[in-house]
C-alpha cells in the first residue's frame, strides 16, 4: 500500500506540473500573438502627423507610373517607365530596376521621398529616410525589348520625375501621359540641371510627348557641330559650339513637342498631375 500511495502522489504531482506548464505555455503564446499583432497594426496605421483619413492597409497600395527620359551610353535618347508603389511597411525605400541603376539614382529616390513627405504632410520614419508605416518601391522598366545599358538610367536625372510620382501616389492621383520631366531633385524642392537635354527632347517627341519639362535655363542648349578642314593632303576635324533653342528646333524639325522650363517641384506637379 505504501508503494501504491507513493505512485499515486507522483502521478498527481506530474499532472499538476503538466497543467502549470500548459498554462504558462498558453500565456506565452497569447502574449507573442498579441505582440506581433501590435507590430503589424503599427505598420498599417500612419503617424498622427500624417494626413487624416488615410490608413495603411493591405487594400491601400497606391501606385503611379510616369515616363522618364534618359540617354544611352551611345548618345541616343530613350524613354523608360518609372512606377512608384506605396504600401504598408517599415519605412523602407526600395529600388527594383531593369536595367540596373547605380547609387546616384538610389540617393535621388530617397530625396524624392523626403520632398514628397514635406509637400503632402506624411511623416517620415525615425531615421528620416522613408515614410512612417509604409514602404516605397521604385520600379524602372524599358518600354521596348531593346537592351538599355546601365549608363542610360544611372544618375540623378530621374529625381524630379520620382518626386512627382511619389506625390501623386500619396494623393491617389494619376500623371498625364503626354508630359515628361527631366531634372535632379534637391531637398528644398528645387529642380537642378541635367545633361543630354537635346537627346531626351528628341526621344520625347518620338514617343508622342506633347510637353517636355526641363530645369530652369535648359530650354536653350549648347551643341557641338563637327567642322572638317582640309589643306592639301591633310584633313583635320574640330568641333564648334552652337546655341540651340529647343522650341525653335522642335518647330523646324516637326517634333511636335513643347519644351518648358520649371524650377520647383510644385510647378512640375501643377503641370503633370
């Protein structure tokens, strides 16, 4: 009997331990679920500083596309497509491109997010690089199957277009298809100069664009004309600068595109969104 009673007490103690273990495990599981739900919910709700009436949710992914002009490494202008997506997230700024792009473009995208935040009222996250409670994805694709080299897109010249597209996405608006912009973007919202304006203007005309926005002072560009001289059996080539008014050139060449200067991102938004 003593041995049986001892066995019974041992079984009873083991049962109580299992119950206590189950209770602690259940509490830990409930706590973990509540913790992760809290984190998830935090990524869906914008900051109190963000515009009222907007809640980041799985159904609230905002997407905008805009055409961008660039110059290939061989000097030919090309048109590519830039897509901006804003979605629930952790304040990341992501770049997904085909062709690849370099660090200058990625830096320009982060500046674009900051400027868009200032103009729309959406709060930046703690590190000041992305939007609080949201991820921003920049996606560049070519409009044709033609391979475009890295030099075609690399650089900050798509910064103004990225900023306009981000502002449009945050406002749930669209961008006019017949307008293109080229220019860098500065943190104060001003648009800075870029290269290859003539080649980009030509590419814009071939794509059926009606209005091409360029940085202030760049509707008139300096081109270099090849001059061949020959004296006796000797021949040499030099290049002379020629000033070209792009609007006059567009009219004479039948491009059908108007070139207009803009100095701030607000001017660009008024014309494009």
